[in-house]
């Protein structure tokens, strides 16, 4: 049984930082690229960041480039999302996701992911 459990969300002022974590179980974590997505009320789920199996390759959505950093610790089965210079428009529920198959590319489409966490709320205030 695959489980993804996010943590680290909360309320932060604009310009501040948060670090999200996602612990994965039920799969050989080190064999899978990983992704972070977010969904704001009334909007579609949006790609935020993705990382390759060894952390050597990463990809970011345009809205977060230069402000967010994705990383992973394969020994801890954990993927992280460091979010700096937060803006009001970053307010959303953030989800980590595990793709349908191991290896491959750093996928950016929701349809390429099969397993999702329950989400963690990030609220940025002015």
C-alpha cells in the first residue's frame, strides 16, 4: 500500500519561507522521480516542482522558478519543497505525488502521477 504524507504547511507572511516534507512508503522511493503540485480554490491542480531519482535533475513551474527548491533524501524516503519569498498567490493546498512508473522523466502533468498525498495547506498573508 502506497502512502504519501505531507507536512510543514501553515500560515506565513508574504516574503517569508516554509519547508514542506513528504514521506513515502510502500514503494522503493529511490527508484521514482517525485513531484509537487498545488491547487488553489477554484483552480486546476498546477505543477510546482519535480525531481529525478538521484536529485541530479529538477524542473519547476514558471510561477515558482527562482523561489522554490525541491530536494530529496533517499535514505529517509522523503522529498522536500523549500519555499522562499512567498507571495499571496502561492496560497494553495500543496500535494506531493509519485508517478505511475519508476525512472523516466521528471513529469509535469498530473495524469502522469498515480499516487497523491492528502495535501498540506499553505496560506500566505499580507
